[in-house]
C-alpha cells in the first residue's frame, strides 16, 4: 500500500479516485467496520496473488 500511495502522490489528484479510496481506507482514514473488512479482504487477496506469482504460478 505504501508503494501505491507514493505512486498516487505524483499523479493528478483527480486520477484514480477509487484507488485513492482504497489507500485511504488501508491507512485508517475515516474507516467504518465495513471498510475495515474490505481493507482486510483486499490485503488477503493481494498477499495470495503475491505468493502465487513468487511461486511461478499464474494468478
């Protein structure tokens, strides 16, 4: 998430609004319980995809 936040910081503020929301939620900005769950789910999915890629298996 830190890399994504850094990348978004150099893009126009109107670009990628949904990705900006995901980053904000992952950083705990204005989170609700539902958003906490979404952030957790996304982290699990991303971690799983990273493991598959590291093992040389297609995502």
